[in-house]
């Protein structure tokens, strides 16, 4: 399988201990025994995910397909209750989680190798590992890492241990079932860079827990349509967000309003060039178009003023619709409540 363009273009731009994780994967392939697994997640804070959420899921899907790894996906409904007062019980809460799980399933993960869990439902099996992590973390470390204040609720201080626990295979005694004497599995976490702080705490406590420290792959943020200084976020829709459920017409309308890195006129662009880093439409092409030749052509022509902003925006909308939304929507239309049950069922995913 070819190397994903996220790696080729520096969208995956840094890592922690990924080389060691690949050694574990090689050992798995050589011996036929599992040595590693993938872990990612999604906080259910909005009814519809946006295309910025696609980055870690597309990367995780690629890694699952390329390396044949089992995958656990956390739905931290408790976090959203602590930090944003989103309910954790009742019809609204359940509906939000189910719709987000269906959105995740539509990325095409292998149902035999994937377990999706909601923290408030799965906490029983995970609790012993959570308690271990809580015992190792200090309140001072958590407060300093996340900038917590004395007036914050206690849940904010305890949640980092809950997000860290799935880094250790002991949190999944029935899902990542190990025989007595088997070594723990190495966890690989594809995530946006803002999640690094959570997992750095997990890496720090791993030696004292006599567990493997998780490996991390860091991805860059997809910029909001308003400009590269803003990340695309459900909590800041005013900065410009494309959701996975937007129609093609809505996508094109939104992209036409995206911040441009070019000058006021075509002559200005030819004379002064285009700031490709600041140009949101160009960044959409860079993030989502798998064709390196097309990207190179756009980079060359746009930077020299041989393409104008309107043309690049139209192409960016085409890329988002063709390479992100079309396939995802076709799969999403086929996802049922039975699929949610299958992915959420506690069973071994070590094949």
C-alpha cells in the first residue's frame, strides 16, 4: 500500500516513539501474535462532524488497512459534560452519541477489528486501569498541563486519567484479550497536536505502571474558512466550518467565501505571488487531494498567478466533495442501528 499523502505532505508532522511502534507491528507480522493496536476518539459535542474531524479518522483508517491493526475508539461523553455542560444521560445525549458513532463507522473501519465505546457505558471494564492512572498522576501535573483553576469542577481534573487509560491494553480485558504471560500491547494514537498533552501524561506514568508508553502521530489542524490562524471547530462555527452533512451547493457557497492568500487583483498576484500557507482553498486541496501531480500543478500555477482565486476555490470544493464527502455519504446512508450495536459490542477484536 502506498504511503498516505498525509505523510508525504507533512500533515502528519511529528511523532513520539512511532519507530518503536513499527517494530512492534513488524514483530506481529513475523510471529502472528498481536503486539500493537490503534486508539483514537471523538468527543460528541455536535450533531454533525466537520471535515476537520476527518483528518485523524482518515489517517487511522489508513493505518488499520495498511498494518492490519485492531482499533479502539473512545466517545468521551463525560468530558463534554465536564467542560461544556452537554448532558450525559437522556434522549438528547444518547442521540448525539449514536449519530456521532454512525458518522465514525462511515469512514469504513473494519467492524471485526474495531471497538467503539462510550465512557459512561464502558467504564466498568476500564475502571481498574483508570484508577491506576489516577493514582500515578498528581493534581499539580494535571492543573499545570491543562491550566485548571481551583474553581473548576473536579471532573475536569479527573478526566485526563480517563482519556489516558485506553493507552494501556489492560483497559480492554475482553476486547484486547491477552493470555497469562503475554506482553502488553503497544498503543498507537493518531491525533491532532492539541491532544498531545493528555497522552504525554500517559507516557510519563507508563514506566511506573510497567506498561508500554503509547506512540503518537501528530497531525496539523485544518484551517477554518475564515483564515489559517483559526482551526476548524464545531465550537467556533462563526470562523467557517464545512460539515460532513453539508450539501454540494452549501460546500461550494462556503468555499467561495474562504480567505484567500492572493492579492486584490490578478496583476497583484502575478507581481507579488500568493501566500499559499494563508490561502484556505489551497490548503483544502493540499489536505484532501490524493493526486500529487494535481497539487503540484496548482501550486505552480497559483503561485505564479496563472490561476485565480475563484478557480482554486472551485477546485477545492470539487476536491472536498469528491474525495471526502461522496464516499463518506454513500457509506453513511447505509449505516444502521444494528451497525452501531455491532461496533459497540464487547468482544475480542484480536483476529
